[in-house]
């Protein structure tokens, strides 16, 4: 079982990108992945959330 995380900040667009991946290897060649992506814009007064 593995968990990978990547968080990036873009100061030009005031955006935070988050990528999380959960990987479960039950036996060889039987991997299961669960992936979560999110993008947030942190401008004053507004917040936008988007995911894939």
C-alpha cells in the first residue's frame, strides 16, 4: 500500500493544485489506484474548486 501526494502553489494565478494517489498492490499485476485532483484559486473574496 502506497500513498503519494503533490501540492503545488502558483503565485501568478494564486492557485493551489493538489494531487493524491492511493495505490494498493494485492498481488503482482493486480494494482488498484485511487486518484484525487483538486485546484483552488485563492483570490480575495472568491474561491473556485475543480477536480478531475
